[in-house]
C-alpha cells in the first residue's frame, strides 16, 4: 500500500475465470499435439509395412527373373513367357553362375515364404498388383533387361535401384 492509502501500485490477482481459460487452452493444445503424434505414427507405420511388402515382392520377382536368365540364357521378353516358365518349375535356390553384385542364393535376397507370414493378404496383394515390369522389345532383349517398378508404392532402402542393378549386372554373363 502506498502512503496515501491507495492500492493502485499493486497488480490485482487474475480472475479465476481467466486462469481456467488458460488451463483449458493448454490442455486442448496438449491433447491436439498427442493426437497428431499418434496419428502420424500410425500413418508412417502403415507406409513402412506397405514398403516392406513391396520390397519383398521386388526382390522375389528379381530373383525369379535371374533364375530365368540362368536357365534360359536370356531374360524373358513378355509377362506371358515369364509366367509360363514360373508355372512350369519351382524357383531355383541358387544361380549356377556368379554375377558380380548379385546374390548367388535365394536366401540372400528375400525368402518369399516369409512374406506370407509377415504381411496380411491385402498388403501382399497390393504390392503384387503394384509391381510393374517393363519388358524390352525382343530385338533389344540382349542389351536391356526387364525393369522393375513399384507403380507409386513406397519402397525402403533403395530396393528398386538394387534389384534393377542385379538385372543389369546379369546382362554381362553368358
């Protein structure tokens, strides 16, 4: 209190209503932040799961193309030719030739049997339907391998580049 008995120098205490408003705003902000973090985590977890399924599909398909080349001496030039060969025999477990930069055994790529255990049917089907194989013309089959793509689906760890590098490296053999 001042000497004149005037309380004007003292700051009045904030009304209780304004304190409640501040606490409510802080609580709303904290809840919104928590919801955004949880929502973001769920979305990225789904994308990572789809990317792992796409990676497994890319690796399995690249391995099957390498096995075809190993057995036939060339890459297939159409999906029909590739599917006929796949249906006719089981996937090979190892390549007969060593190709620099390419795994020599199927277990070094990805085990397609593990795909069934790890991914749901919907996730696996989405990856398989998103797989794109660009086939070279028959006249260019010796100079250009098939090129794998993911049709916009996510892929982790540079798998797309890696499997296409395997196919390109296999051109130098035979």
